[in-house]
């Protein structure tokens, strides 16, 4: 009987059922907690598409020291990072696990981890537990900020050298705010754009295999001032990263210079229309949403542009609202503001449109030339607005 049970377990972990048919492939993370153990743990996958629910996977253990987490391989290419979750014991406390490592004599830390695909092994050594001030957290499942503030208890662990190399790279890159172009970093320097660019280049040279950095870069491509700057970083990634979906997305951004038209529904009659209908003129495509405050604040500026350049510039709103309630709110906004330019909605195509046009945040605008070439433009910037007027005004 024992042999039969082992037989089934063996084939279960191979991803094959007893009929010989292949099941959905799974990946495994094994974490050993030395010095302090837990009664219950979960693995949370933070997905690149924040509109999706963040899945959690129960951890399994026989000794409360070594934990195994199994998750579907199909989500790996869409993961920003993973978190190890300690299920909440009450509503006033939130316990978290922080990973620490030492790099160039600096002690770095991160509450997130990225690991190699397939099987990942991590060994941790307990350091200490810290209590942080109360604050409102984001719910791991919904991504929304919780209403009630809770005290955070951080259990700090040192990552041992034998652990998954991806985790070390995640901590180092995350501590440096990789690809965020933040002026103040862990070393307290007031970094310029070019200084950040050099730092990111050095990090990728150091960890060319880093999935975390490839994902972070793929999420923030529009923060780079030029495609040449993106290439400066991208060229140092390993071939395996370049051939991955993350690397392919970055390369598509670098080489993608022509606007590819898409058919969407109009906001009012829901007729299918192309985003660009008149390709003989300059087209300003403005991605927005009913819930986006900064988007609404630029409406007076957009109205000014429409009045000044109407006849020479075609303007089109593209709302990335998905559910019917949000779409109805968008309709109300268009009517209330008496928007004179075209308006389309993405609806069920929102994820597809975000990916196709590299939209991470909004407001996001694309200027399309009469020859089909495109550029990201921020009309809130005086320099970009001046460029728009010079281009279109001279046509």
C-alpha cells in the first residue's frame, strides 16, 4: 500500500497523471528558516497586471522549519515578484518576512523575492524581529489600501550564500530602486538621471540573469528619455533574459517606432472604430480613465490644444476603463466636460491595449506623425507642449 501511495506522489510531482497525460506544469520554492519557525505560511504572487487578483499558495511543511511552495508555471512570465505571507493572527497586526544580504559591506533588505523558474532553494538565518509603526497596508488580493491601520512586525532573515541567485539580485536591485529613476538612493546620494542610468547599467552587468530587473525595466520603459537609453541597459542582459517574454517586450519597445492601429468601440454608440481615422494628419492619442485624477486635471490643457490646433491635429481619447460601472462614469465625464474630440473605450481589451502600447500609468499620450512614426509625449511639460505646437503648427 505504501508503494502505491509513493507511486501516485511521484507522478503528481512530475506533472503527469496515472493515465500518462501531462498536467499543468508546476514550479517549486523550498525555503529553510533557521533560528525561527512559523506555524503557517503562504506564497503571494504579485502579477505585472495589477488589475488581476494576486494569487496565494499555501505552504507545506513537516517540521515548521523547511517549507515548500508550489505554484503554476504558467504565471511565472507575468510575475513582478513573490512575497512570503504570514497569515494574520488578528486585525491589528501584520507580520512580514524581510530578506537581508550584505553587498559591498552594505546590509540590504527586501520584503520581496524573485526566484529561478522550476525549482528554487533558499536558506535563511534568523537575525531579529522589529516592530514598525502602524500604517494602512495594501491588500495582497485586491491591491487596494486597507481602511484600518495595523502594526507591522518584521521578521528579518539573512539570506545564506547557497540560496537562489535570483533572490540576491532582487535584494540588491530593489534596494537601488532599479529602473525607477529616484534621486535619493540607499547611499543617500542625490542622483541625476544619467547617474541612475549608469547605476542600472552596472547592476545588469553584475546580475545579467536577473528576472526581477528585466521585469522592473519592462514595467517602466516610458521613464527612459530615449530608446537608446533603454538599449544601454538591455544590452547587458544574458541571452536567456533577452529570449524571455520580459526581454522580448523590452526589445519590442526599442524597435517599435510605427503606430499600429487598433479597432475599439466608441464610448457612446459602441461602434467599432480605428484609433486613427485620418493618417494624413498628426494624431494625439490620450489614454485616460474615469478614476484617474491627474488625467482629469489636464482636461483644460487638452481643450486649449484642441482649440489652437483643431484642423491640423486629430485628438482621440482612449479610456482604459474595464467594467460597465467605470465605463458609464467615463460617459458621464465626457458629457459633463463637453469634450469635443473623439472618445473610445478599451473595455475587455484593456490588458491587450496596455501591453500593445506600453501603458504602465496614466495619463499617457502618444503623438503619431503622418508617416506613422510615433513618440510618447507629456503635454503637461512645457517642452513637450512647445514641440507639439512647433510640429503641428508648421504642417
